[in-house]
C-alpha cells in the first residue's frame, strides 16, 4: 500500500509529497482526475503556510518593538533619577530622589518584566506629578508619560500578533487535514481507476527506499 500522509508531518512535507504525487499522475494516462481533485488542496495549504509565515514575522516585529520601547522607557527613568540626584545636590531640603524612588535604585523598575515595569513606571509618574506645579523636574512628566504609553501600546500590539499567529496556525492545521484526507481519497480512487499495483506507483516512497537505485544515481552524478 502507498505511504499516506500523517498528522505529525510538517506542512512542507504534506506539500512536497502531494506535489510529487501530482507529477507522477501527470505522467500517467488516466490519472488526470486525481490531479484535479488534489491540486486545490495543495494550493490551499500553501496559502495557509504563507499566511502563517507572515504572521510569525509580524510577531517577531512586534516583540522587537517591545524591546525598543522598553529601552526608551529605561532611559527616561534613569535620566529622571540622575536629574533628581543633581537636584538634591543643588537644593537644600527633603530628598526628591527618595520621594521618587522610595523602593531603591531605578534598576528596581527597569529590571522588572515588561508589563511589571510599566506598572512601576506608572507609580513613579504619579510620584513625579505629586512634586507640585512649577517643580524643576516636572519636565519629565511628558517624557515619562510618552514612554509608558509607547511601551503599553507595543505590548498590546504583540498580544494581537500572537493571537493572529495562533489563528493562522489553526487554519494551517485544518488545511493539512484536508490535504491528508484528499491524498487518501486519491489513493482509493487510483486503485479503482488503475488497480492496486499501478496506483502504488503514483505515490512517492519515503526516503530510504530503493537504496541501490539511489546510490547508482548519486555515483553517476559524482562522475560527471
């Protein structure tokens, strides 16, 4: 019996075996209907693979945007800390740095996970705004707010990209199943049309079969 497609096989293997089957059918009189039946399923799976591949790229891009914006947020927090220290050195009174960073150095914020850093940065922003109107460090409010918003949007975009990729992968798996089923139907139809012996010849064998022939082909190629 011909080797049929299996669920654990990749989409690329599904397509490769099916296209080889099509080429064998195209060289066999009376197998034209087999090509017509399976070709749309091959094309559908290929289109789903292309969609999923594009969604993977978009997910990578979305993650890169998270990292980029996180770096900008880190810088804004560190710059604020440096300015707070400088302000304390030049201005007598309570330590503004201690007001802004009561839990320790800015690394306690910048080293947190992406989402946790946004939460901590939001709390820092509230403390910064509490310094009161006219304070020298309030110029950082707009900078910090913009960095927080950009990071938050980047994380949200990444979540959408992950969801889109999962949806695309599910569609690809359905297309795989449809092609596997048609591949099996083609075998059953080939047996009816041509008989079992001829039908088996229309379905490619896995690598490792016909070793003697394969070795002779390789040796001949090497001799050229």
